[in-house]
């Protein structure tokens, strides 16, 4: 299945579930990721987001919905699918949409975001989601040719404070700017009510990860509440 920009309409107003586990965790296995993703789809997820080439491959085989793929390399600065090489590897693994760092920070391969997006479009069938941290990032990412923009890096790129929950203010700002591409709310959405707020703030679709697919963190919330 090749996903076209028009095909994104199926995600409007829907839930996207991010299925990721951190290195060293018991669930850090591509087969487990695929099973979690399939479970999320059973629950109503319209698309899934996964990290790592093997995870993309296994998940693509396990679900019939669009797969957003990324490759985290490093821990600081630009590390979400940081180079064109990473992006093309994710696309070749089967991702319908490749998520890349969409900030205005320098990229490790010295390519501009526009060059990276153009390379993905030219050398693969994948669409591009730009993970942004600010209104300025979103504007630049759209100009660079991104097919979708997300608030994934709000509070993590140094431009905006890290809010307790989703950055609804930023969502509203980007929605008001009306850049003409789908706006995806992502980051610190921990309750159904927050997901609804994000949609009401102008998001095209909403990504929820930790609160659905990361049992270690969810368990910690409950354990801390009982102390």
C-alpha cells in the first residue's frame, strides 16, 4: 500500500498510537512492538508510530493501517531520523510515513530539511512528517515540503517551555496559521480528555504513546500515587 497525501484524510479526527519501548526494557523486541501495534489497531487506532527498522518491518506485516516510522539515533539535539540516510532506511523498511526532526537546528549530515524532504520524496514513496518544536519550526517545515507537521518536540527543542500536558497553546497557534497540511498533536497526551482537548485546539489527528503502550511508566504513575 502506498499512502498518498489525499489518503491522509482517513486519519482526520482519529487516534494514532505510538508503540515504542526504550533500550534495555523487556518489551524492547520488534515482535512485541508489532503485537502492541496490532492490539492498538484492534482498539481503534487509525495509524501507528514505531521506532527502529526491525520494528517498522514487523509492524508493517502485522497491521493494515498506515505506519509512521522513525529511527532514533542518539539522545541529544537532532536524533529523530536525523539524516537522509536514516530516513530512506525507514522508508525502505516499509513505513508509509517517515517522521523526521522538523526543527530548524543543524542536521548531522549538513543537509537542510528541504533537501531531506526532497530526497525522501524523490527516492521513496513515503510521505514525511516533520516533528516540530515551535510555530516557526512548523512554518519552515511546511515550506520545506513536509506532508504533515507534529508538535512532537514542543518543550524539547529549547524554544518553548515543557508543559505539564500537551502544548495546547502551540497547537492553537499552528492551527490558526492554517499551513494547509495536517497538524498532528503529539507529546504528553496522557488522558482521553487531553486527547479531546488537542483535537478541539485544532489538531487534525492525535498521537498517544506512553499512556497506552508503555506499562513501566503507567505502573509508575499508580505506584507513585499510592506512596
